[in-house]
C-alpha cells in the first residue's frame, strides 16, 4: 500500500489547500482538517461499517470538501486504513505487549491488550465495526489483514526471535480473531460472559505456544 | 428453540396441505416439498446470506407457497436453522470426531472434519455464508451459536468426560471460528494457503488442550 499524503499526521503539505493562510511549513489548519476527517471517519465507520459509510458523509460531518479526503487518504480504503491506525495505535499495542518485558508472558500480555481494545470505551465500537466489515467486504478484509499482520503480530512475532514469524503471526491471528467473534459478535457462552482474567488464563497459553513454542513439522522439525 | 413441524424430516403431517391426496401416514409429496424447500434455502442462503435471501424467493425457487415454509419451519430463522442442519449434518460431524475412537486425537479429528466442511465441494459456500451472516445479523448469530455449541461442540466436549464441557466447547469454538475467519474470509497468510495437514498439525494441540487438558483456575484448580 503506498503511503497517502499526511499519513503520519505531520500536517505538512506542498500545495495551498484554500483558506489563503500564509504558508509556515507546518499548517495547523491542515492538521485540524485531517484530525476532523479522522474523527468523522471513525464515527461513521463504527456506526455504519465500511460499506455503509460514504466519503461524502464523512466530509460533510468533518466540514471539509470530499476532495480533501482524497488528497489526504487517496481513497475510501486509504481512509479506512488511516482510521483504524488512528483508533487503535498499533505501535502502542506492540509496545504494551513487548515493552522490553522479555518473551515470557507475551501471550498473556497480547490477550490482555486485545481484550482491553474490545472492551475499551473509545475502541469497542471500532473493533466491532472493523471485524464485521472485514467479514463482508474484501476491501475491509484486505486492510484488516495488513493491519493485523504487518503492523501488530508480525512485529511481535519477530521480536521473540523464533522461526517463521509470519506463520506464528497468522496462527495468533486465528485465535485472537476467533476470540473476538465468539465473545463479542456471535456471543457463544460461557466465553461471552467470563471475566477478562479467566479468558486470559484459558487463551494465553495458546498465544504463547503460537508465538514462542516449537512449531510442528514441516516448520521446525 | 421449539422444534418446527417436520424438523426431523419425517414427512408426517396431521393436516391436509392441499393436493387432495389420500392420507397414508407418510406422505411422499410433503417430503418432496420439504426437500425442495431446503434445497432452495441452501442455495439462496449460500448466495445471498441470511439477510439477502427472502422466504418468498425461496418458496418461488422450490415451487411451493410461502405459507408451506411457515408451516414447516415457523419462520425464516427456523428455515435457516433447518438449512444449516440439512447442509452440515451435525450428527455426522460428531460421529466423525468421536466415533468410538477415544479421547486421544479428538482435537486433530475435529480440526480435520472442520476443514473438510470448509473445503468440501457441497459445503464450502454454506460455511462461508453462515459465518458471514452470523457476523452481521443477530438472528443468524443466534442460530450459529446454538448449532455450534448444542449440536456439535458441547456433545463432543461431554463425551471426553472432562470438567466444564460448556467452557471447553466455547473455547474450541473460538479457535475454530477464528481459523475459518483467518483462513477463508480475511485470508491472512500463510495460514490462508498452508496445506490442510500443516494447519491440522499447528492447531490440533490447541483444540486437544481446550477439550481434554486441565483448565486453569477458577475452573479446574
């Protein structure tokens, strides 16, 4: 995926985007517009899913022209990706799981961080919307796929120094995505209602094994 | 869920359903209608999902009156449940996993049977449609929830004779549903493209532990 303009939130742009303010290198108006767009996108995507949220409606909510969204994010897909990034802060997730804490306990910290996102006041609706969108729409699935593996799980799997980080990351994804589906979407009991600590105790060993254990043949044997 | 009329496919009905044939106790015409409805439902649900398939269209495909569908299955929800039952044969799944084969290897047989359904010529589209529908629609989620736990995983977990079969079944569901989401829907590599045997080798130990291992406190400790 090519990086959309302003994807890192620098607020620096080459062109004049209207408003006629004097260029200063860093333009607070642009940063504010970008922020307003991401806020609006986050809310629209959470409420209507990927397919139901239109770029036009998001532009309207943010009080900007739709062309500005295309300028910053290239496409609805780029906006969805930036919105996920903005809502979930993958670097913070990776930091919470690794954070110089050593390989032991990685599985437990990963499950705990994941549950916190799904049950956090500002992130719960996002997580639901992202997973539901990915289940129905290829574009959303593609973004979730890249986000999960490249931005979160492959970096975590790499840091443990074990073989086949990509295989490990996708196995970890299978347990985490399934945990979310059964606990929050399909709501299969008792997993849907167990306290977080009990879920962590049951599921963390699976993540620990996927991330750090020996893989079966043909991988490690 | 109350059992809809004819849910077990007996083809026995008390009323005259038109056509004026003489009652014989078992009525081939009714059995044929029920079969035609289920075939049509299976195809419509697979192609359009739970929300997109209408009872009217299914009745039309099956060449019956929509009232007959309500007579047999009570509601669209009942028809969806019967259609899943008809497509996936939960007793056969349970038999394939247990089948007097002992507790050892239960996890492996369960993953193998599950992958066979997802990659089987006649069942792959159904599995996709069911999971996608459950991700978006509460009625479909409720039916999947009951199907997975009550018809397949709780019976399997019970047979192993271990503690907390309901907790074990929901943990197993979390790994199986997540495997399906990552391998077939979101298509997270390399898990999406690994040969079945490699997937079984990686994931079976998780299912075996959930179904037969010691559960952490507060369950077994």
